[in-house]
C-alpha cells in the first residue's frame, strides 16, 4: 500500500519527492511528512501552498487496513523492546517470527482477540481512540485526528470536510495507476508501457482479509468505529 507507493516515489521521482519533519519544540510531538495528515500539512506550510498543490490520498477497506496493520506490527515486534510501550497492544506471543508460525485459523483468531482488546482499551469515547486505527505520529495533537481514515484527509476547521483533491482506493490503484501517473508524470519511466504499483510488503503472509469478516463481534466493532 503506502510503502509500495513511497518506494516508487523514491526510485522514480528523486528530484521531486521530498521528505520533511516538523514540530518537536516546546513540548510538541514530531510530525513526519510520510505520516502527516492534511491538517498537519496545512498548519505547517499554509493554506495557499496546500490548495495550490496536487493533493491526493490512498485509502483502503477498513477491515483490510486493520488486518494489514496487525500483521505488519506483529512482524516488526521482533523482540519485546522493539514495540516501545506497545500502545497498539500486540500480544507478545505473536511477536516477530512467531506470527508466521501460526496456522491460518490461529492467525484469524488472534486478530479477532486483538480487535476486541483494542476496542476495550480505546473505545470511541476515549481521548486516545485514534490508537484503535494507528499510532498518532504527531497528528494526535490536533482535534481533527481520530481512528478513521477520513480524519487524515480533513480540514483543520471542519473534521467532516475532505480537503485533498483526489482519493484513490488502494484496491483499484493497485490495478490501474493511469490517473495518478497523469497527475504526477515522474512516476512513469521511459521503459514503462504501463505503470504498475511496485509490490513491496515485508509483512508475513496472512489469509485474505475477507476471511476475517466472518466474526460477528469484529464486524460490529469495525462498523461502529468506521461508520463515517
């Protein structure tokens, strides 16, 4: 998903693609361009700069996003200390290589257990509810940020107003990048007849996300949290 697209920008748009950090002073958290919301970009660079730029976002099915995130985090938690304070509540028994040793049925069950645990720890009424969806990456200092993908795209003055110009669904972008390439020409090289998203995913293999949709409680939680 995002990792694949960033890899393409690094390789194909070396002169155009710029990364940045901001914040980190007077008690403020650091913001990283790779994980910054539209709100954070607007506050850092100004409304005029943001409005003049071509802005887009890539979203995915909420359940697919949670499944991918869980297995990515479990894979990265190679040892207890590597997950910092583990505020995403990844169970130690699946850290690192152990997640890959589970059967598909065990992977599905440990995911459902994790969703229930996350929801109980960070219910919609919690000030830390954003942690149900992801770490804050500094964005949690703004009231517009929450667990939903919509909150990454919202206006600083109205959490219900989407300010990016174009929203791509990952499932569709993976098969057809024509519109994005037309807007960002550097993504196409001279060797390309057709641009395809680079497949770059370090996460261990896991069952298709629709196999995780059969659990009634998980479905209820996902529907409630991502209702918008």
